[in-house]
C-alpha cells in the first residue's frame, strides 16, 4: 500500500510505493464538495503523532501506530483524524481503521491527565480552565475526528484486536462495521475515571445494545469479549487474530462490488431510518429511488 501525504489546499500530493512515486491530482485528494480544504498533513507529521495513512485504490487504511503505548490517543490523534477525513482522496470508498501491534487502542494517553500533558498538545487540566463556549468548541473539534467515519459516501470498518478501551472503543463505534479478533477487549472506561464518553460513542452504543445494556457496560466499566460483542451486535464477525486482516480485506472487496451511487444512497437511507416514521422513511425511499432510476436511464 502507498503511504500518502494529505493536502486539500495543494495542487497535488505524492504517495510513495517502494521505488515508484504516484502523483494524485488535488481532485482525488479532497474528499467531496463539502471538504473545507484544510491544511496539508504529511506522512512525517502523522508519524510524529503516531498514525499512518495508506491508500490502495478505493481502500484507505488508517493505522494507529503507537504499539509501545498500546496505541493510546491524544488530542493530536483526533485532530489528525479530522484532517485525514477532510482530505480523503475522492476515489476512496472503504476506510479501514486498525491498530499496529496486539492492541487496537488502549484509550487516552495517560499524559493527558497530567498538568503539563504532552508538549504542544492539550491536557485535561488545560481544557478544564476554558469557559463554557470555548470548552464546547474544543470538544466539538475533537469529535470531528470521529464523525466523518459515518459519511454516506464511504463505508468504514474497524479491524479490532486486543484492547479497545475508552477512546479506542469509541473509535471502533464510530465505524459502520466492526470485525474483531477473538481476543478483543471492549471497555468504556471513562465513567471509572470520573469522565463521560464524549467522542461520539454513546449514540451508536445505545443504538446497538439498547439503553439498559449500555448503562450496565458504561457504569461498570467491564470488559466485553468477542463472543458477547457478537451476541450484542457490537461486532459483525469474530476471527482468530491471524485471520483478521484477511477477513477485513474480504469484506472490503465485497462492499466494493456494489455500485457506488447506489451504496451511498442506501447507506443514507439506512442512517436516517431510526429518526423517521414509516411514512417518512417510505417517502425517503421514493426520493432516493427517483434519483437512481433517472441516473440509470439518463443516457438511454
């Protein structure tokens, strides 16, 4: 796979695959017409933060790459995730999120709990000093790194093995689908630390398992393993760790076999369904289908 620089404001970005350089046009880099074209982020910057970004045709892969710290996350992680989403190459249809090493992500880096934090990054002590408006803006900025994974024009897959704790669990929940290794350990740790889950994980958790079970999982901060994750609908498939990569690749290949415009419209319909009445959903189906049929027969 090619490791990519992202740059929505640049005319081109370069990906390196062995000794072969491939230059992508800016239109292939900026992810859709709604992208604000944020500042470029390079592979070197991502490496410093502890992330890698690779593009192979229509599949992009985000790798949490701090295995020595079980891929713990910081505020810089979330900012970089947002910039990746805003500058996603236009040809990408599937986004895979995985962790390097035996863990997906152990959650917040413990440095965020110290007064000084990590140099150049936010600490919780610093955020605590913000007034209400500034605090809301800051956390909303963090959440941007997770929200884009739900875009209708892509399907996101979390490939989860080992620890997926707190922010790691929420990152997995931000993805449309979760394929897990049978050693997975989901845990919503925030309440046990005196916090609440605030990285957009509470809504998908409730939608998947229901309010009572979500309360029990969060307030006990217990571990959910692979078998229970399958039973609760937190995972679509569980496989041995050495089969995880192939299972994700097989799923991505199957997803790419579907017409892109139809897949986008269908995902949009399904995402909107929980908030609509049957009559409203029926109307939405008619609207989406009218656009699809007209597009299919426009040239005839």
